[in-house]
């Protein structure tokens, strides 16, 4: 399974893992209580002391941390180590408010590299591979995380960063890249560009590790078919460390959480009640190894399911499902909860590519939902169904999926701007 498969950890028994997590949790809680005034204040307000946390069974006693807390404490309020011991920062985009800055000691970087190395090996990577990193570098965590993981595995690493698609394809063909790491939307764009250039027969890719944005199972299949690869999901947050918090194995049936570093919970997003495994809810993470920025019970706003069903790969770490949406990205339209992934599923099932845009507005005190989607060149040459018929079918299928009517606009190929990073799918004019 590659030359960096940590079997003794990744296949650890549940009893041994609970013991390891408990030891690390007790130490982490004590350390943040003593070194971070914010945590001491939050725990004191809830009447909890480090002595109350004896194992992971006591995790529910700790207060939640939210992104608003991180913004309020920007930049140094949650730092648990002296600044002199920190070697790097990364940051969120800040598109929804004040930036969130995460700090790293060298130990934290090493831990992160280990997590990403596991993800690459789980996707079939080894020191025989050429790993092309097309995530953005800089403050964004994507490029740095997979770059470090690729080095740890021993791959020949191409730190391409995002963009410059011509050069991406040139290096991919000339150097024989076998693993591609980028956002799924950029992978789809690369596939489209490779097809246009007629160089697919020169592509040697076998796997792709895609994350940083939600994507549907239908989009996975499209990318796999167009690039001739297996496409693996990877999950992470800047606040937690970056990509590699969890990752898919060859089973492609959920992402294994690196439980020796992170404790995952599922809660009711409204009440905060911890929900049993197998239940859809909001994902919460606790860092039990990080030194500089160890978050306790951090609410991710991501919706998914945790399960411990046996995995064919032999790994025993709990698996989280593909993200089902976000509690803060969910659109409420005319009283109905709408997730972009639902719309994407309908479009791709009808043969369209993942080039679409969702526009929400309010007219005469009533919400409107418009969906722009590009027609494919193959559809243009198909005379059996006109544009208006195609639009009517999508309207009917979307209503069956969402429960409300959407207005569909089929547009010419290349009309919707392509993304070389995270795709901008939603324009909510009600918030502008």
C-alpha cells in the first residue's frame, strides 16, 4: 500500500485508539486551560475544569468553539505557544468576514505532512509516482499540505500551484504526472482543456486527490471518466490544519479521519446535542496533537455522517461521508432548504458538465431561484431535443429534487467563467 503506510496506527483497535485519544485529550485540555485565557474563560463559564476531563467520554463537557470566536480573537487570542516557537501561518480567504489565522510549530507542520502523506498512499501513491500539486500555494493550505505530504511519501513533486492551465498540461505530459491534487472544479476544467487539445493519450494520470470544495458523486464519475483516473476525496480546514484531516481509500466510500490527531463528533446543529454515529448532523473536531493552535470542539458547519462500518482497506479509523452541505451555505428559498449539491446532482445526471451557476434573488418579497448551465458540444449537435425541451426537463427534475420550482437557462459552451481554485457557484443577491 505504498512506502508510507502507517499500519500500526491506521489499523489500531477501537479500544487502543480510545485510550490514545483520551491520553492526548487530557493533556491538551490542561495545556489550553493553562496557556490560553480564552479557553480558561469559556471553561470557567461552563463550570468545567481540566480535572473534569478524564477521557474522551467527557468530551461533551467542553464548550464549543465557532468561527466567530476565531474572528473575535484574531490574531493571537487562541495562540497556545509563544510566537517565537511558531514557524508558519495560514489563513482563510476572509470572504465572509475577518480572516481566520492559524499558527503552526514545526511539530504541527510535521503532523500535517504525515496526514497528507497517508492520503497520498491511500490513493495508491508511492515514491515511484509524480505528484502534481495544482492547489494554490501561499496563505491557502491546499498547496502546502499536499506538497509536504508528497515529499514525505517520496514522490517526485511538481509544486505547480493553481492556474496557468497551458503549463499544467505541458508539465503533466512532459513529466508523466501520475497523481493530480487540486479542487474538483479545476480538475474538471483541466479535463475539458486536455480534451480540447487532443492530448488525452499522452496523459499518464492514475489518481486525483480533490478537495477544498463540496462535489457530488456524479461529478466524481465525470472526472474519472474524462481523465481516466480514480478520484479521491480529501477533507480539511485551515482552522484545524488543512487538507489531510480525513481522506478516502481505494474503497471510495467515506473519508478516514486521522483519529490519532483529531476527534470527530456529529451534533445537532440547532441544539448542540451529540448524535449517534450514522446520523446526519454537523461535524465537530477537536485537535489533540497540535501545539500552536489546538481547537477544542470546533464547529465546522459541515453536514455529514460518521460511521465505523468495516472498510475493505483494513483501516479502522472512523469514516466521514461525503459532505452533504454546510449549515451556513444552505440556501433557504421560499422556506425550503436547498443545497447546491442537490442541483449539481440533477444537472450531471442529465448529462451536463459541472459548469453552472445558481442565482438567488428576491422580487416583490418573493425569493427567486435561477440556474444557469452550459450546454455541451455533444448536446448542440443532437437535434432530437431542443433547448426549450431541455430546460423544461431540468425544471421538472429540479422541482422533484428540491420541492420548489427553479428557472433554468441553458447557455452556450464557455459562457460561465471557469475556476482555477474554488468555484463560485452561488450568487445570492438577497445578501448584496
